[in-house]
């Protein structure tokens, strides 16, 4: 096995640290490190086989996971509207069995009051992709649908949070970063974000148009809004998720936070509701 001795040593070093400072770590993560050679190997590969560097990266990642409460995040921590809108969502595997995340740039609006909620949601979505990839022994990919995107749809602080989180705490995680139809006005934003991505990972970017994305990922493996024919609905309707008002109260947001959120997203929510009604009507007629 590649890095067999290194895996054993990094694992031993971390488990010794865990035993000495259990309060700093989550037992769930410790058990994964104990049993998952592939996971440990990701840190070693990231540091080119250097044991001490791999251990340091793993140690920092595990502390962050405990501090951020990563393993405790669940869909009921977030408003039902987040899943319904599908601005950022998990999706089925592509034609090569790689789990996918999709981000629809044009749907976003910078709402500072909601930034911390969005950050946790990003981590939640990444975790879902991680879990699916772990089952398959693969990496996962992310697709940015940039069509009709503008600078007003970009929240740089949120983008950089995502970049730093993934590359600092999820080594060797991504198979690709597909960018669909990026308009010229967003190239400057891309260059800023790209400068924060480690040089050895910039090859992950693949720029495609609507025809090429079908070839890259498989037409029957991508959602309808990018021209796919996959029947899996990206708009999830959770009945057990809290309302926007309840989440705002939990995060102690300002009184007008919900109003601002709905002011931006209401037209998209109404459109989704209308589409679902039409689907149901068509289904009933066919029956």
C-alpha cells in the first residue's frame, strides 16, 4: 500500500495527541482516523509524504472540526428555503461516479446578517459530499453555474471562506471545479479567488459551455437548469426544517434580516412553487 508506514505513524501521532487532549477533538473524527486509511493518506499526500507536516495539518483540521461543530451539523439547522431555492446544493454523482455540488451564482445576494448561517451551510453541503465520496472511495466535484452572474451576486468574504475551509481542512478532496459560462465581468473576481487557491490545485478549474458540461459530466447526471435530463429534483422540500424566522432567532439576527432575505428570494420561491404545481398537475393528468 502506498504510504503504508506513513499512515501508521501519522495515525499513531494523532491518537496519542487525542488521548492527551480529548476535549479538543470529536470522537467521531478520531474513529475515522483509526479506521480509514484513505482518509489519513489524504493528509500525507497533501504534504508529499512528510509525516510531521501531515500530522500538523490533520491536527489543525480535527481541532477546527470540533470547534466548528462539523459533525453536529444537520439539515434541520437551516431554513427550508435554503434547500428549496437550491442556490447551493448537493446532487447525484456524475458519469464517472463523482459526487457533485452545484452553486448557482445568479441566485445569491450578499446579506451580511446571514453570512454566518451561510458559512455553516457551506460546511454542511461539503460534508454531505465528503460522506458520499467516502462511501465510494472517490473525491467530489463542484460546479459553478455563472450564467447571468454579476459582481452583485458575489460575496467575496463567503467565497474566500469556502476556499480556505476546503483547502485547509479537506485535503485532496476535489476532483474538479467546473465553471459554466463565466461572463467577462466576473473574471476579475475569479482571479482574486484563484490567487487564494494553492498553485498545485489550479489545474482543477475546467471552463465549459452548456454543450461541454454535458460531455464532461454526463447529460443524464446534471440538473435541468444546466440542460441536464436527470430526474433527481435539486429543489428539496423539507417539512422538518425551521422557518427563516426561527433560524434568525437562533442566530440572533437583526429584526429586518428575514425581510431582506425574502425580499431577494421570494420571486425564486414563487417560481419553484409554480413549477412544482405544474409537475403535479401533469403527473395527475398522466395518471
